[in-house]
C-alpha cells in the first residue's frame, strides 16, 4: 500500500492529505509492531533503535510534514507507537526481569533455529500421507 501511494504521488506530481495521513499511520503500525519484536532488553533497544529504517523515516516525515497532518492522526500514530513500547516493556520485564544478556539472545536464537528445523523435518515426514488424511486433519498443510 505504501508503494502504491508513493507511485500514485510520483505519477500525479502531488500527494493528498489522505495519502500522507495513510503513510503516517502505516509507518506507525510498522514501528509499533517492530518494537514488539525487538530483543527484550533496554540495552539492546538503545543500540538497535537508530538502525530501524521505519523509525528514521517516521521521524523525518514527522519533522517535515507534521503541519500537514491533522492532530487526531498524529495522536493515533503516537498511541500505536506507545502500544509497541508498552508491549516491549511488559515482555522484557515479565520474561527476563529487565536483564537480557547476549548469551540469552544466542540461546533464544538457537532454540528458535532448532524449532524451525524440527518443524521442517516433521513436515517432510508428513508428505507421504494420502489425500483423504490431509483433508480430514486441519493441522497439515497440503502443498
């Protein structure tokens, strides 16, 4: 959708207020979601945050185009970003009591990789199941 709005603006040579507000809201949703999936440590947050391109783009757009956006849309964007910060904070305090080390990150990555490998090997074993069995069980995805 963002590419469509950008292409439409490039072809027409102008961007309407609705399109600009749509870009703001879309970026706020992306930033809020990306904040939810960061490693659960304030130390990592400070090191990673400046390198997330969506945050940089949103900051630049806010400084350049905030006067063209209605206050309600800016408020909605702030709510979405604050929700991402709340989820990040809640998850980091709940899971690791605010202490998340590099060793814990490596352990989590190894566990996730192991789970992915187990899932792929489990799926390759199920390919020998006949078609009727696939249609009866909803947890098997037919290729």
